[in-house]
């Protein structure tokens, strides 16, 4: 079964987290949720690698390689007026976005 958490670059280190909850506020897909002691990865498969959580985390508890993959390709294609297949680097088998 496809597991996007293992396929995406999102990484969360709970030992660093100071529970400021910024990531729960900025994530457009509710990937993070409040937990009993600190935030938890509630919906890791929903991450689109936008990078907002990592940018707003004050203690670098989150890393994600934004600017690659499908989410960025959609933005780049729209901004440049190009076809998404020419922008995405996700490596679809036939060269098209996501195979
Ligand atoms: S990279 Fe974007 S979509 Fe993924 S968890 Fe962070 S804020 Fe949410
Ligand atoms: S932004 Fe960073 S420190 Fe704040 S709750 Fe999220 S992971 Fe923890």
C-alpha cells in the first residue's frame, strides 16, 4: 500500500518540540494535531510538502524538502503558465507527473 509518509520528505522530531502549536495553525491539511504532551503527526499522508510548518517551527523540530514534488509543480506550472508535467520532478515512470 502506498504510504506517503515514507515517500515524502516530512520529518518530525518530537524530542525537539516545545508545543507552541504553530504547525497545527499553519498546516493547510491538518497534518499535525495537538497531543497530550506535544503535537502529533495526525495525518502524515496528507502532507503536500508545502514547507509552512518547518518555516514556522521555532526549534527546527520539523524538516521537509519543499520546492520539489507535486505541490510545488502545481504552483510553478500555474505561475509560469506551463504544463505541470514539465515542472514536476517526482519521477513518474513515463516522464509524466506521478506516473
Ligand atoms: S509541509 Fe505543509 S502540508 Fe506538510 S505538514 Fe507541513 S504545513 Fe502541512
Ligand atoms: S511548530 Fe515546532 S515546536 Fe511548535 S508545536 Fe510544531 S513541532 Fe512543536
